[in-house]
């Protein structure tokens, strides 16, 4: 993996478990962010840093992803501040600071799966989300980190 990467974070939220199996993509609450970032491998862990701009927020949100074994951590700093830990088989708590107020969230992580190749890391997370001690939804996050060199090679091969 090269230092320069593209980071794709896509989340799906299912408010009703019965609907999850039959819902179309349009019916699901889906959010995707794609940003340039930097990748590092240090102390047996993968680290990815990137910034994202969000409509309605002044300034960029600085993000750091840490991946080690079956634990995924994302830290956000800026207009939004939080450190969320997704640890397979565990329930973790986080104080989510937003310009609109603070929310106590719980992340009941059922699964953290990782697939690695030379130019890609794919992470899939399944968890239950609670806010202020109330169940909100079952959720999925899909994170793809791709070496920019691999993207450039793919673009070249498609134009030939």
C-alpha cells in the first residue's frame, strides 16, 4: 500500500430489521464519503488520516482510522468531535460532540471483517447503534482504502 490513498466510507442504516432483507438501496439510509488520505503501517496497525468537508459545517473534519485485529477506531476532530471504537463482540460508548449538542452513543459491534491485498484494504462492520440509551438502528459500515497508484493504473487501462 502506498502513502497516498483514496478513502471510501459507506454506511447503511436499517431502522426496521424486517425491512432490511427486502429493502432496495433507495429505501435504505445510505451515506458515502470519498476523500484523499494518507496511509501508514505502524506498531502492527493500519492508520489512515483524511479530511472531509460536510455541508452546513464550517471547516474540515479531520479523521483518523486505526485498524488492528478485529478492532476499528475512528476519531473525528473539528466541527464534530468523537472517538468511536468498533470492537467485535463488545459494546463501547462514545460522547459525540456536534455543533447542535452532545449525544452519548453506544456501539454494539457484532462483526469486524477485513480483507487486504497489496493495493486495497476493505473493512466491513456490523453494529447496533444506541443514542442516549435508546436503540436507534442496526447499521453497516463499509470502508475501502485504495492506493492512488492502483486507481491511476485502473484509469489508464480503461482509456486504452
